[in-house]
């Protein structure tokens, strides 16, 4: 890590993650290179290696940031409401994740390779953010639905999120393939999929 103030280091890392996020909107993970990311920053490409050693570390940092923002929203939901019906909670969490489409897209990637190609300290930072998101949802479930098995909800809901993006967003190539395969399949929105799942996990309790 180069010498410099913590503020400068944080600013540089944020700029790199922002550059990655910008590229990821129009390019795939496979297509994006460290060189591409460097071309979108205000400093030299080689400087990136002072902060992130691999492309996977940059993507992991982007996903970490997404989890941090979503955890804040879930914590705010718990703080702002004394009680919620199943429908109002499902609506809130579905809208929240709908606004974090980037997180759902990242979740659809190969986590094993991403984590294996990141240094232990980077992976630990990510796991802290992921753990905070688990805890934020736990607080909501325990506060609003004390009769629901909280750990069962977590055990089903979080793995479920890994498949939301592919079932709600498809390229023309994928849609054409499904049509040619004569698949009886209908795409649903992120909101619809998540709302339905949460309602089922809560047993439709009002």
C-alpha cells in the first residue's frame, strides 16, 4: 500500500470501485480488465495494484459496498417501524432490492472464483459486510414477526437471492434461445419474485 493519508487511500479505492461499476453496466465480468478499469480512473493503471491485486478483489469490493448500503436500508426499516404486516414488509424489501439490481447481478456471478482470487484481508472485509446484511434482516424478522423461525427465513432467503437476477433479466440471445427451445417460461420482475418469496416464507401472515 502506498504512503498517504487514509482519506486519499479511501478516495482512490472508491474511484477504482466506481470505475468498475461504470464498466459493469455495459460489459461482462469476463470482458472487463484491470486496464479497462484503469482507463476510467484519474491515475495510472499500474497504481490500481497498490490497492487491489486482482480484478476479483475490485468486484468483491463493489459487492461489499452494495451489501453495506442494503444493510443500512434494512436497519433503517427496522428503526422506522414499530410493526409491519407480511405484505408491507415484503413490499419494502422487494422495493429495496429492486433498487439494488447491481447487487443481484453480482450475486449471480461465480462467488467461489471471486473469493479464491482475493487476499484474506479483502475477503474478511467483504464477509463483515455480508454478515451485517444478515443481521439487519434478522433484526427485522425478529421485531416484526416474532413467531417466524428467523434462521429458517435467513437460510432460505439469502441463497434464493443468488438466482433472482437470471430469472428477472435476460439478454435477447437468452430470450431467443428460450423461444427456440419452446420453453414454457415467463420472466418476472425483481419486485414480483422477491415479494412472492418473502410472502411464502412468512406464511402470508397479515
